[in-house]
């Protein structure tokens, strides 16, 4: 399984950015996909997840991104997206796409070890 992120870059405060993640070689009938981010000197933070079977979405329980970020999937293209609006400098981080075979569940973003497959990351810088 290979995950390839794209769409990162530099943006001004308040601006939007859209990240994409192409999935190659996944054979599970259903799977959980998510976006994580890691700012310098900080732990990975789960941002959003989506279950491929139903499209049900999960967002960071801290509320830091809810209402600003939207996760979506294009199953026909095996692509995951993260639309980020109203960005702030606190959103600056390396963003990673991740996945595992099976269902998402409540709290999944807190269990990073469940995510078996990871992309290489794409940098988002907000200034």
C-alpha cells in the first residue's frame, strides 16, 4: 500500500488550502483513512478521518479544526482530500495521510498506532 500526499504549500492567514492523498495498492474492501499533522516539537495530532464504507467522518475532538476542515473521499479515484479553510499559523505543520483496513470508530484519531499505512507527508505553512 502506498499513500501519496500533495497540495501542501504556503498560505496567508485566513486562506484556504486543499490536500489530496492518492491511495495505491489497498485491497481491503473497506478501510479507515485519516489526516494527521505534526508541528515542530509536537506530537502527531489526528485531524480528521473517514470510513470508506459509509463516508462517515470524524474530526479532532479538541475542536481545533471542526467547522474549518472537511475530509472527503473519491472512491472511484481512491483519493482522500482535506479542504482547509480559514487557516491560522497554528495550523502550520507537516500533514500526513494514513490508513488501515477496517472500520473507523469513535476516538480513532487518538489511536495513531492503528493506522498501518502512512504517506510521506506534505508541509503546510501559514503566515
